[in-house]
C-alpha cells in the first residue's frame, strides 16, 4: 500500500500542475494581429453596362492605416491589394476626366475588407458617378446631394432588397441596365444617410447577410456582402 505522505505529495504536485495550467490558459494570450488577405475588385462608372463598359481608371485604393499600401485601378477599374482582414480602405477618385463620359469623378469612398465575403468568393464591385452625373442622380432621388451626410452603395450580386437602420433619402437601384427608384436591385444606392454618433450603420440584404459598416460625410461607403 502506498504511504499516506507519498500520496499527499503526489496529490499536491498534481494540484500545483493543474493550477499552473489553469493560470496559463486564463492569463490571456495577446490576440494575434489580423491575417493579411488578398482583396480585389472593381470600380466602374455609374452607368457602366456589359455592352458599354466603363472602368474608373487610376482611382487610388489605399489602406487607411498606411497610405503607402495602395493600388491604382487599371483602365478596366480593377484593383488588387494584400491587406489585413477587417481593414478600412480609402478610395480616392482620379484627377483625370472619365475615360468614357463627360466630366470627372470627385466623391471619395471607403470600403472594409470583409474576410467572410472574400472566403465565400463574393465579387467586390463598386460604382462612382461624375460630378455632372451626380446632379441627375439626386434629381431622381428628389433631394440635393448633401456633403454633410454619408452615402452607401450596396452590391448584392443578384437582385435583392436592401435595408438599413439609418435614415436616408429615396433609394435608387440598378437592374443591370438602368437606375430606378427602388431598394431592390443588383446595386442599391442609399443617398444622404444620416450619420449616427457611432459613425456606423447596419446594412441588411434580403436572403443574405447583415453587416455593420463605417460611414463618413461626403463619402460613399461600398458594401459587397
């Protein structure tokens, strides 16, 4: 029979070992930095179609936290970045005139690198109007463009209804050929969004996902959930 004192010493060592393991697991290892992901997509003209395609050339897509990490869009509007998942990307319009329509682009944009969307293979697609086209867009909205408010463009991939928690003016939707007054489309534009104190709004796509995205004044937030 094992001596009682030896059993006590053995039990003591076991309890100490368990305590060390428990302290190690609860001490809180610092979170690993976000993993870099390959983020690619396109920025095209507001009225670009498959038969009359128009990319936005030399728009800058740059990491908000490090503007040296950036890519200029190709003539077809494509960009490619390797950046941390969840990072915010600033979209700076080109200084040159549009390749295919009158006028130039001026409205800045922002996007979030959505790792879940990337993993699912979702296509990131964004659109931008020239300053002249912006006037006709907001004439259709029925309210003037507000530089004090935010704007959100949601690319659904397939025609779907889009909603948000924030107040905004009449939504406009792209059906693949034209823009109409609707909140259901391949793209849905939410103009003059009231900016909450959190500087974020929740966007929901019917039959799809609900995401929270940042918004800023005089800026289009691009969402491809």
